[in-house]
C-alpha cells in the first residue's frame, strides 16, 4: 500500500468524519433550541390511539410501503428506494471495513453481499439519473444539488464496487478514488439536501405525535362499502 492510499484510508477519512460530526452537532444544537409548539386541539379520534402510538407509527412509516399511497401505486419505485439506500449503507460500511477490518473481506459470502448490493444501487442510480433528466415533472422540481448529488453518488457506487474485495492487483487508483470520494461526501453531505436523514427522526416524531393525538396515526385500512355488502 502506498503512503497516499494509507493517508486516504485513514487520516483523510478521520478528518472528514470530524468535520461532519462538528457540523451535525452544531445543527442538532440549533434545532433543539426551538421547543415544539403546544397542541391547540383537544385529543380526538376513536380513543384507540395516542401520541406515543402516533410517533412510533410515523417513525416506521418509511418501512411500510402499504401505508403510503405513492408506494402502493408504484411499488417498483419503492423497491428502487430500498435498493439505493441499502447500497449507501454497504458503501459506507465498506469504507470502515477496508482500513480497519480488511480480514472480513476474506469471506467470499461477504464480498458477494457487498458487490451485489452496491451494484444494485449503482444500477438504480443510473435509472434515477435518466428518470430525473427525462421526466418533465422531475425536471421542474429538481435543483442543481439534486443532479450533482445523484450523479456523484452513482460514481461513488461505481468505485465502491471496484474496491471490493480490496485487491490492488490492478493498481490502487480505484481504491484511492473511492476513499477520496468518501471523504468528500462526509464533508459535503451536511451542507446538501442529502442531510434530510438527520431531520427525519425529528420531523416524523412531531408529525406522528400530533396526528396520533388527533386520532389519525396509525392509519386505519377502511374496507370499501361495496366489499362490505358482498
């Protein structure tokens, strides 16, 4: 391993993680300085739910495609969403496995899991780029940050895929590029729209808490009147 690759795998990643942590802690501190507004509506509903049930349901909503109309109507897009985010998790995990636990990649099963997951995310990334650029509605609501983040994530997946199983037989350029991109993401993400996941627990908590109090969350599946008569 060259000194440059060792620096990229260790010192560069560690510095980027520190920057990311500082930005996130600052954001969370700022966010928690503003207390949530008090409920102005009395509890309503059938009495079979409450604020606690509401925010728990709201937190888990992302893993319940049947509870969202967009996912029920377009399950293929929800499948893409799952594969894409599993690829993100795998590519992030890989950036820790290679420098700190490379022996794990001696397992052919784990290598296959990494490669299949990251490849699936890579293909979804390409499909999302095409959809965002070709769909007139997606173009209208897309910002430069949307295109840049998606394109860079897809390129990152490509080099993450090449970096498994951490072999340098073909040189170090793919590993070096992967770790440089990883460090860039660690610094860039807190300032981009990708940081939405930081706010997810908070926004879903307050939404679920409020709608649970009002008797809306958890949602009830209502049978159609025609089905009742039949």
